[in-house]
């Protein structure tokens, strides 16, 4: 039939234009490059080890957040040894290992630290740690939990002290540590300069009085007021508990106070703590007539006293004498700080 | 540019030629796939661990023993403790390659007691060489930047002064490892390469309070052989320390309580955190050494649950008194 071609003409399959010499060489070059890449991938994958990769990715990871100049880096007489390092809640343990839990429980938000050497003696250096918490109470908690008993109080801030090789203070939501490489007067002077510069850069308004003002003054051990953020006295429901040590005439006890969200919450927590003590072998002791409405429990040759007044949970922990513990509890109860 | 050559005619020869090439290509690819084929597939972790376990670095013919000495000078304490145990030559033989696993966790000055004191490092390294060691390596995988930690803690200089070599924990030195019957150390990065290079392992650790575990001593020191996001183990801190006790069977451990960090550990930060306990404990049973060291922190074995856990795993005994040399 005319017009219909039943057999393709010779060479119809090769009608495409043949590649030029240049195209051939370019193609060969591309294929060679691909072969090299494939070879590289093969060699790399044959050495791949998830363990190494994991370690490398961790160790080479940049700090959690870019430095934000939380604290001034220009300090007279000091020369930065490197840029500031910053850590967040996920990376804090990369800097302070197991102590991170103390900060995390107290509302930690970020840490910025930086080392400085003395400008005229680079072998002497110090490191500044600025912990930023979510509230001033958190800063006081980590400060008070680590307070060194023999340290010298400083007037730089309401809560500040200096040890032989370090300086520690609370400024608003910040807990500042400055730790020196040696115990020297020169370094101590620079630490104070550093702290003063930091305080000036971070002014705080007059803070509202908290439970610390409610502890009776008589018999109170100096610098003993502390704030436990969580799991106080081993009871996981006791959080944000202020404590203070008392001693007199061979007797000793610890008073505690915590303002709760409501009177009902304070009452519930007081009951739960008493139940906890009874569960672990405590025995109820009848409070003497005329004593305030408190629960007294004897446990491990000591006395625990707990009560609620208004929105305050309060009590006495580990009193070695019942009368002394009750007297302290009575003073706490008489304190007018509770909000009904 | 060269002229384009005309396409070849599509005849029978052309067709067979193309068919042959295509067949050879297919065969080549098939052969390549065959060569890459892993007939066994990935092995279970237990099999990997069993096939390549860490060696036992302890000296098999020696009974577990422990020496406690007192004094304010670290070098003298080390010498006295080793003398009580029979001398370094009982542990190190001529030609041995020795790894000193230090605690260089923090970039902190030596006086804070947060890291192994450089005097201990240099003294022990010298004793190893005197006993005939061919090579002494010093390593740790610190919490902070490794180079800063080794430098600022004084450990690098101490090692160098004694002729020892510091091995930094570079990524290539880690291998995944599963502790046989371990629950936490499974397919976890381990600083294995330095361990492969030595015949003996000596642990050198300070005595420290630890916010999570209660204490950081000889057993906790092995934590510095782990890589990866090891902070997740803080949630099961006692279990991981007990497993570490099973992981490393050292030749010797030396626990330096000349100054002990009795509070605010493991970082400390103040000289007020230290107490001059003037004690050094050396022994071949790290569990017993830590049990003895607990008293330096005013703690008992009951305050440190990982000690009894390690004992139950067969890593040693908490009855350190039974191992004391007279």
C-alpha cells in the first residue's frame, strides 16, 4: 500500500545526531568524577561508625546559644582568654556535670561563662559564671545551697560572700560565681571589680520581702537561711522550702517556711508531709496544752513539727529536744506573715 | 572543532555489539552487588560485645589488695601506698604500655580538687617508667573542652614532665561498645583506642562529693571513658557507675584523698569545699577502694548505692577491710 512504510529505512535507529568529540570528553570527565565520588562514598561508609559520629557530633557541637554578652567583657586589668560560652538547660551538664540538677530544679535558664587572665600576669586567671534563673528565688536557692560556711560576707549585694579563691553573689535573677586559679589578693581585687561591674550592668529594683523575713531572729544561726527548690527533707512534694538553723543551750533545730498558692494547698501539704513521716516509722506525739495547732511526730530520736497557718506551710525539722522544737514552732506560728 | 562523524548503520552486527555491551554491563553491576552483599547481615549487639570484649587489665595471679596511707604530700603518699602493695614492679613489667586514666573533667586549677592532681600524675608516670614501662599514656574524655581541661588542670604539663603522652579524646578514638549483660552501656561510644594500645590500666582519681551520685571516686572516674550524650545516664547514675565497675578491670587504682572535696561536687569552686583528709588509698579492687574512700566524705557504703550494686555484679567487694594489707 502506497503511503505506508512497513519497514524502517537503514539507519533509522541511528538518526540521532552523534556526540561531538568535546561532548564525549565532557561525558567521560563527568563519569570519572562520579566514579571518584562513588569511590569516596564507598571508602567513607566502610569506615562509618555511629559511635564515632555520635561522639564527634556532640563534642564539636557549638554552645547551645550564641553569646549574648550577658555580662560585660571589658573589665579593667583583665584580658579575656576567649569568647564567652553559653549553655542552656539541655547543655548545662556539659559544663558542670552532675551539679546541673541543682540548677535545673531551681529554674535554670542559661549560663554564660568566660575566663579572664590578669593583664599583667597571664598565668593568673579567673572564670566568671553568670547563671540566669527564671526568678530571684531560684538564684537565691542555688546560692544558698552552696554557701561556704567559712566565707566572708560582702556588702556588694544583699547576698554575697568571698572565699579565698572565689566570689559568689545573687543579683536579681542572676547567680554570679567568680572563681580564681589561685588564692591571691590581686585576683580577689579583680574579682570584686568584676562583680561590681556586673552589678552596675544589671540593676535590680527593690525586691519584695519573701519568707526569709518571717524567721524569728532569736537563736538564728548566721547565714543559715537557705532555699530548697525541690524534694526537701526527702519528700518529693516539698518544693520551694525556706529553711533556717537554730541553736541554743545545746539544743538545735531547723525551722522551715513555704508560702503556698492557697491556704488549702498549705493545709494539704502539711497533712501529706505528716503522713509521709508516719509512713517511714514516725510516731505521733501529743502537743502540750496551750501549744498552737501543730502536728508533732517523733522519728529517729528527733522531732518533726508541721503546721499550716493561712497560706504558709511551716514547721520544725530534726529538733533534738521537744520543748525547744515546740518553742521555735510557737514563734513561727505567732509570726504575722501569713495571708489567710 | 572536529567534524561530526556519521552514525553507524543499524545492521545486525551493530545490534549484536550493543547487546553484548548491555549484557556485560548488567553482569558487571550484578557482580558488584554480589561483592557488596553481606550474607550474614548486622550482628546482634551481644555478639559484637562477645566478639571484641575489653581485656581484663588486672594481674591474674594477684589477690585483691588495698593499702591506706596518710600524709600531706601526694608523692610520698603514692610511694608509701605502692610500697605497701609490693611496689610498682608488681603491677608493671618491663616493656608494658600503661594507660593512666585521670579525672580531667573540668578546666579548673589543680588547687580546687576537681581533677586528678598533677603531682599524682607525674609521680605515678615516673614510677611506671622506673618499673620498666615502655610507654605511658594519659587520657580522659572531660566534661569541658579537652585541651583546656588538660592544660588548666596542670595534667598535661605533669604528664609531659614525666615523659608520658596525653591522648586527647578525638572522635576517631571512640568505638561503639556494648557491655556484656549491660543495661545502659549498649552500643555506646567508648574511648577505646587508648585502651587498645596498652597492657595495663591505672585509674587516678580525686575524692569528691557528687550532687547526683553522692561521690565521685575510683569507679566514677571510668565515666570519662564514655562519649556521646552521656549526661542522660545521670538519671540512673548508680546503675551506670555499677556498670562502669564491670566495664573496666584495672591493674590498679589510686584514690587521692590528700584533699577531699566534701561539698558542692563535682565542680566545687572554692577552697572551702576541700578538707585536708590526708589519705591516699591504692588497691586492685576499685569497689573496695571506693568503699574505703566513702569515709573521707563522711559517708558510708549505704550512702552510695552504686557500691553494693557493683558488688552484686561481681565487680568487687565493699568489705575493704578484708583486703587491707598489714
